[in-house]
């Protein structure tokens, strides 16, 4: 572990008034994430050192505001902690050249649902059947969409947008995917053709209130916890305004390796529609949004070369996206 990260974590915990008996690094991605256990009370926390330049202070606070609204709606989400003087985020130094905003939440207990897929039918798995798991997942996402479409954010609320420009503009939120250094000239051309075709389709579709609101934008099985049979959602770092179909597409895209995926997808949509009605025409855009997700991941990887991927994973991603681009341009892309 980088000693500068550890020093920054201790700076943050001191500001929050938390004296720890245990501190461990649990993830490095957009954020540097720690699990901290308080001395005496044994209360566990998740500490995030937010990536500089990714969110403004106003955007970070707006994430906290939406979490509170979701919690009031009955959805299990992280619970933020404030400093003794009422701040929700504190600046910390990493070395002498980097300042990050640090935020602290109560640690959400439970098993990561994605990991339970590796032990189907196990005694600790509350979802012994894939259909049960994905049905509950779909219903939870639909509840979040219902909350978001019925909610009026405060005037100060500020989050990024996964809209036409945020996904497919000249400067997408996750980066100019067509400029990844590993792309050939022909691959860049194919991605740009697909980008233009997707833009045209989304421009025609617009942003109907029924399917455009705040979304999690990274809600897959690794960001779901289950405890006592109840699901909870974590990691709202990418949450912003966007199409519901993009949220659904993220769930589908990152679940295709699941056992019996066709059954899982059917159960997910059945669970979703049991809570939030959505038309077949609106759902028909999901395959395109899956392709957009793949393109966005190419941009994400280009922006974050420090995040290591297993050997061959990027090549597999790229191959799948390019194949999807060809099928989309040929009119043969389906869910």
C-alpha cells in the first residue's frame, strides 16, 4: 500500500473524530477506499478518498442529498457520517502535490451479490436460484427509478449528466473512447460511425420524464449487497442524470457471464416491470445502451491507465464492442 494513502486516510479519520483499531485498503479505482473499524465501539466505516477533478464539492454533497432521499423512500443505501463541526467532506493531502476530498459512511454489512454467483445453492446464499436473484435486482432498480422520477431535487443539487453529450458528445464524461491509443485507424472509424448513429437515435428519442431522471449509472452485481435477504445498493460515485435504459443496460452488460443469463435477464425485467411499468418500445433501446456502456468503458480505461486489468480483459472488451458496433450498424443488435 502507498504510504501516502495511509497518511491521508489517518488525516481524514482524525477530522471525523474516529480513532481506529483497524484500517485496511479495500479498493483503488476512481477513489481510494478503506475500511476502518473504530476503537471501543467497533463501528465499521467506509472511507473514500475521492479522485481529484472527478466531482466538485457541490456534486459530492448532492450525492449525499440523493442518498438521504432514497433512504427516506425505503431503499437501503449508505449512511454518511459528518465531522464534529458538521462537514461531510474534508480535504486531505496525498504527498505534497495532491489534494483529495474524503468522505465517511457507515460500513454496510452484507455479502456482495456478485460473489454469491460463484456459490449457487450454498447455505449462505439467500438467492439459490439465479431468477430469484435477478428478479429482486430488477425490482430494486425499478424502485429507485420510481423515487427519482417522483422526486424534485433541491435547487442547489448538482450532478453530471449521462445524456447525449455526456455519453456521446465531443467530451464524454468517461472520456473520448474513440481516441484510445490501442485502437487502429479502422477501429476508430467504426467507433465514430457507431457514435454518430447512436447520437441520431437518442436525439430523436429525447429525454422523456418517464425514463430520464437520476440514475445510479453503475448498478451491477458488485455494487449490490444482501443481508438477511434484503438488498442494499452501494457506490454512488457515478450517479447522475440519465436514461433508465442505461441503468438497465449496465446491469445486463455486467451480468452476461452469469449462469443462465437468458433466464436471469427475463427475471430481471419481470421484477422491474412488477414495480415500474416500461413499454416494449422503451426497452427496445437497451441493447444500444449496452453498446454505449461498452464504448464508455473503453474511454474509462483510457482515462485510468493506473487501474490494472487482468491480462487480456481490455482486448476482450474491445473485441466485443467492435462486434457490437458492426451488428448495430447492420441493424442486427438485439438484447
